[in-house]
C-alpha cells in the first residue's frame, strides 16, 4: 500500500549524506530488480503477459539452475514441525544450509565482530548536532503537532465507535446463511411467536433496525475516514493507469507502422535473394542425393568384386574393400533399407576370408617345411608369404605362429623318418619286412652306419633351421613394417590434432560469444531461414567445402586403389586376364567410395603392444624350432642307446660321436642364438653311462691284474718307457703306436722317470696306461671331467687298498699262492707306490685345466689319495724295520760275551743284514736305503744295549768290555762294507749306558 503524504520520508541533511555510503547504480541494478509500474486497478480490457506461461519451473529449461524441484524439504512440513513447542521467530531469516536442517552457523572468518567501540567515532562526531537538535525541538514545537493531535483524537474516537460494533460482524466467516449467525444477528426471541403483531414487537424491530443502521453508519464513517487519509494515493494510481494505457496505444501504433515497413522491405529487398539461397540449398541437396546414389551403386558392386578378388587369392584387397564398404554403410549410408542385410553379409564374407587365409597359411607352411632339401631357395614364394602375413595381422589372427609351430613339429618328425628310411634302404643286412619299427632298424645298424645316419640327420636339421630362420625373418620384417607404419601414422595424426584442437576451441569461443546466448528480439522471425541447424549462408559454405573435399578425396581414393591393385597383383601367384579385370573392377568400385576407411583400417591393425608381442613370439618360435630339432636328435640317440650299444663303444668311437654332437649343438646355437640343453643332456647321460662302463671295465681289469700279480720285478717294455717320456714332455695323452721303432729296442729292468730308476711290477705299468686313458677321455669329452676325476680317484684308491691287502695283509699267499711275503716284495710294492705318488700331481694339474673354477673343490680327492699312499709307504718301511727288529730280539737274547770273537751271534746278525741289503738295495734309491738301515741300526743298538745291561757288561775297559768292542767293530765293518752304506754313521757308543 502506498504511503500518504504524511508518511513520506524526511529529506536527508548534508551531514547525514556524509556518513552514508553512496550506492553504485550499476551494482544496484545488477543485484536488484528494477521497480515495476503500478498495475492498472481498473483495466479496460484483460491483458495477458507473454511470459506468464513460462513462470513455472521447467526441468528442461532450468536444468542448470536451482528450481523448486531441487528442494529437499517440504515447507509446510518444516513449518508444522511437531517436535517444536512453538514456531521459531527467525524461521524465514536464518541460514538453513543446503539440507534445510538445524545447524549451528559458524561465524564468518572474513567479517569482524562489531561492538559499540566501532560507533564511538560516529557518536563523537554527531554528539554536538544531536544536542542542538534536541534544544531546537524543545524551544520550537512542530507545527504539525496540532494536526497530529487532532488526527490522533479522531482515530481514538473512531476506534471507540468501532468497538461498539459487535465482534460477530468482524469475523472472517460471517455468513447469514448460517442459522446460528442469523439468530445471533436477528434475535427472534424478542418477537412474538403467536404470529400476531403488537406494539411491543414493532418497537423491538424498529430498535433493532436503528441499531443495525447505527453499526452501518459507524463502519461507513470509518471507511470514509480511511479513504480520505489515502485519497492522494488512489488518485495517483488512477492517473498512472490512464497514462500507461495512452503509452500502450502509442506503442501499438508504432509497432503496426514498423511491421508494415518491414513487410514492404521483405517484399522489395529480401524475397528474391532468399529464393536464390533456397534454390542453392536445393541444388546442393540434389547433388548430395546424386552422390549418395552413386555411392549406393558402388556399394552394390562390392560383393561381386570381393568374390572376384578371392578367386585370385587377393585377400588383402578384399579385406580393405570390405572394411571401406562397412565404414561407408555405417557413416554415409546408414538407415538405407535396401542395404539392411549387406553389413551382416560382409561380416560373413570377412569370416570366410579369415578361414581361407588360415587354410592357405597352413598349406604354405606345410609345403615350405616339407619340400626337398635339394632346393637351394631358402624362402618359398616370398610375395605370397608377405601377403598372407599382412592379411592375418590385419584381421588380428595373431595365432598363425602356432600353426607354423605345429608344422615345424610334423616336419621335424618327417626329416628323421626320411633319413632313417634312406639309410636302411642302403643296408642289405636289415630286412624291413621283418623289422618294421624305425627304432629297431637303427639298433640293427653298426656304429659306423648309425653314425653316418646321425651326421645325415644333423645336416638336414641345419638346413631345416636355416630355412625356418629365413622364413621367420620375412615374417618379422612384415611385422616390423606394420609396426613402423602404425607409429608413423600416429605421430602424423598427433600434430594436426593439436592444430585442429586449437582451431576448434577458437570456433567454440566465437560461437559462444556470437550465438551461444538466447535469441535476441527479431531472431525468432529468421528461424525458418536455417537448414540442418545452420543458417543458409553457412550451409552453402559448408556445401562448397564438402564438394571440394569430395573431389580431392575421389582423386586420393583412385590413387590408393590403383596402388593397392598393383600390390595385390604383385602378391598374386598368377597374372591371368581375370586377375587384371578384377583389379580394374575393384578400382572402379572403390573409386566411388569415400576414403574414410583409412583410419578404420589402421584401427583394425593390432596395437603396438600386440605387434611387439608377435615379434617376440617370432624369436621364441625360432628357439622352439631349435629345441624341436634337438629333441628329434635325442630320439635318434636314445633309440640306439636303448639296448646299451652306446655304452659298449670304445673311447675313440664315443669321442667321435660326442664331437659330432658338440659341433651340431654349436652350429645351432650360432644359427638360432639359443642354448638348447636337451641334446647336451642326452649326451651327458650317455657320457655318464660310458664313464661308468669305462671305469668298471678298467677297475675290473686292474683287480684281475692285482689278483694274479706275484709281486716280482717286471721288465719294462720300450713302449712304456716312451709313454713315460711323453708324460715328462707334458703330453698327458696316449701316444700313437710305432711298431717299426719299438721292435728293435729291448726291455729294460727299470723304468726311468725324471732321472730316477723305478723297479715296478707289471700291474703298475698297466695302471699308468689306464690313468692316461682317463686323461685322454677328459681331453676328448670335457663335460665328463668331474665324473672322470671321481672315477680315477676311486681307481687309485682301489689299487692302494688292494695292494695293501695282498702284500701287507699277506692276501697274496692265498690268492696267488706265494709261500711268504719277502722283504723284496715289500720294497717292490713301496717303489710302485712311490711311482704312483710321483704322477698324482701331474694328473691333478691336468684335470685342473679342464675344470671350472667353481669345481676346484673336487681336486681335494688327490690330496687324500696322496696322503693314503704316503701312509702305505710308511707302513711298508715300518714293516721292514719290524722284520729286522724281531730278528735282533731273537738273536741278541742268546748273546754271551766270551771267546772266540767275533761271536756267532754277531756273525748271524751281519749275515741277515747283508741279505736285507741284497734284497732292497737295487729296488730302493740310495737315500731310502740309508734311512732304512739307520732305523734298523737304531733297533739293533737298542736290543744290544738291553742285553749288555742284563749281562752286566759296562764300559770299564775290562776283558768283557774288550770282547764286546771286538764284536761291535766286526758289525760296523760289515755294515759299512755294504753298497750305499760306506759313509753311514752308526754311532755305536750309544750301546753303553752313561755313567751317573
């Protein structure tokens, strides 16, 4: 309600303006809605607001701004919350938040806490003016106070009069139709119910009428008073309404004039040009329709063209044509009813091509791997292979390598079968009708025949792997070429994408600036000028651009089709006229198709990761081929070894076989860069069996020699002396025999080794040859070095233990039938053991050169063997001393100091000493003989000292002392007369006890 003249706000003083912040008009207009004109209270005709139908919220139009549909709480439910005792006074003013729940509002960190101190400066500035204002107010009363008091008195009087009106008439539900209300207004109880009228009833009715008239007068007076107070506002509203109606009439006249002028401009200036634009759009649409029809005609020829390409095995061209046609159907001809089944038909044809390519690749692999080895060409039909691999990669048939792997397996089996059959056919001794199995036929071959077969198998497998490597190299080159093409296309697409993206962003910004907003006044009338969402001018520009692009695309398509036709022609095995016509038809068909299929064809190709995996699988397939070849050779080896024939080979034959296997393994490793272990493992297994048989034969032979050995000095043939000399020269091998030279030389009594003479038995000579055979095997087969070392250690231990049993243990008395073990036997055994100990370091050094550093720990066996041999030699020396010690104890126990001198006892001792010296001085070297007799002399002195002590003979110069000196001198003279003992210090004074 508008305020009256008395309620108008007071004008602000200049001082008050100083303390008020001026309002920015631009800002206020941005945040506050402009005031509306007062509505027409009494309009002449009903008005309809054009936006009245859109005042309600719309989910479509208002989806990006908040509407009442986004509210989460029902307002009546919140107002009538039964949990609250009374309604909150700040319900519509406080901040409820997004969820409309009771939350404690945190104070803002950006607003200061306002206190009374913030107004202190303002109060200080306005204090003086406030005092002046109050003083003036008291001195000069307001001129409107009188009128204000009159108004107040009149208002109080009217209020008192209104209070006289019953509250019943003031109720909002006051309706006379209600019987209760009617009875309350007209109390019929005051009237007579008899139906007659009397003076009392008339008076009551007149009184009631006057009372109601008085109530009416009071209300009318109050209404008139209120109207008089607001008369100015009513008159202002009426005048504003009439002024608004006048302005609307003027506006309607102006709009009508403008529409007439616009219609004239349209008729004179726009109708013709617009018709021209419409005709241009119609012509463009007709051109597009013609292009669609030509495209449909080209697509219709796809199926016969594909069939023609398949008849010439041009799979790649057929697949590209199918892919291009499918993309055209999806992009350009989508929704064409006549082509609704063409897509599924093309998919079925593509599946058929997949099967045909797999079958063709299988046939190619079988023919390539199964062709004769006399053919010098390494790759069969290289162009055909490249075409097949490219087609399989394009269709993501990445398992074609598995097919090739299976064919490799079958071809490897066929190679072994053909080699065996060819070899068996040349051997008349083998009846193929009786012996059917190939394994049995190989077992019937001699070693030379079987070895020739093995070498033939090795040669065929080398050629086989060479061909496989060449074929896989071609496949790998195709894969790498496709991978490189994918990388180049990706890098080429990346740079234009950045430029196009920037252009697109700029275009989007321009569109947002120009046409992104709502339609401006006048744009709704131009809406019919658009075509396909574009204005006609833009549509024409787009049509021109597409037509030029289509012309360029057609040229590129024809070029690409001709190139593909040439490539397909080079890949095809035949060059018939039918193939040429199919290429021409393909060129004519695909030239009508758009070139949008390039991107899709590249998308059909495997990813870079998949292509890299295929390249790795190609290398793995080469490794697999190497393993398969080795496995087939292992079958040949095991078939021959099943009956143990390989274990019975001589060392020379086994060495030949192992060298052939090692040569084949090294050649395959160089060819395939793969270290296959199956063939080496089989050879190692056969080598272990060969070593076991080799060792058992020589151990048995050595045992037989030891059991028949009579432990007498043997003559040394010149052959063994030559063998020992070659060892001294550093040749730890068996020398070649030279019969013409060795027949003229006579055997010698001793074996000359490094300037020392060794008296040996025949078993030791053969033992030297045996361990040279072990060393020769290690030279020929280095892989069995560790096993040979262990077996040779066992052989040397066996010789040591068995010779100890036969000589020291007197086992030769029962085995050979010797009557006794003489000192000569013992000395001969000692010398033989010393010869073996001399050669142990040489053998150790030879084996050390064949071992790996991590295998050096096995050389400790030689240290143990050397210790055992030295202990055995020491035991023999102790045995010789013990023999003489028992003789001295027996003879000297009967010694008596009496004439004649020298005594019989000493003569017997000297005689036995001479026999001992005669037995060993030719067998043992001078140093060992001297050391042995020093030990024997020490034993003699010990027993003589004990006997003299029992006899009571002392060194006193008496007669008995003189007799003993004569015997001792005789003993010393006889001992020093022996060979090698002339300068032996016997130290005979030790026989006398020292005087205390």
